[in-house]
């Protein structure tokens, strides 16, 4: 079935709600994926993050794109503290474990774009689709995401997310 934006929004928001007896770090990780639209691995590479001027946080993206800029309020306090003071905000929540919990808890798992499973990248698809739904144009989304090629924005916006 094709997932609507409303289903995408509601299902990802449910992933941000902490569950008893599980580490708060996994929900913090999901929250940053939801709020920032970063690649899942970028949250583990703190050497790519730095403070800018005032409340600005800078991310040097993984794939040779332009820098991305965030307001500190967009990030969780756990991630901000790790950027400012070092440390590992997601100690014990490596990518494989995050993927495990996503697959365990996500209402529509598995999800695909074409034949490709998008798992944690679903947060990135959501982020870009939300920017478009909020009225942002392709040039603005391209700039916000740090992309060199505007076709990237179009690919995410036009992606058809399916679940079975």
C-alpha cells in the first residue's frame, strides 16, 4: 500500500514516545532524526558537528555536500551537550540497535521506495516532504539540506513510500 503523508507523520511521531524499560538514548536518536532530517550515521560522527555563531550548529554532511545549519533549539539537549563537550550521546545505541528497535516498533515496517528498503531513512524522507508541505520550494529545500543538485530534493519529495 502507498503511505500517505498523514500516516507517515503519525507513525514517526509515535516512534518518539519513550517506552518503559528502554534507554532514553534510542528515543533521543529518533527525535533528532525526525527534527533534523540528517542521515542516520551522521548522528554518530560528532566530528562532523560544530558550534557556529550564537545559537548556530553546523553539520558537515557525509557526502560532500554544502554544510547544513541548524538552530540549537532544533537539536535535543543530549546531542547539543555532546557537540559542546564531547562524549557519545548514543552510547549503547549503535546503528544496528537503532535499526532493530525501528523495525520492532514501527507500525508499517517494512517500508520501501521502489524496491529499496528505507528503514531509518524514512525520517529523512519525512523531513523533506514536510518542508515541501510547509510551502518551501525546491531551491530553499536544496539550500536547507546542503545539496549541490536540486534533483535530490525532487527525488525525496516525489518518493512513493510503500508498505506491505
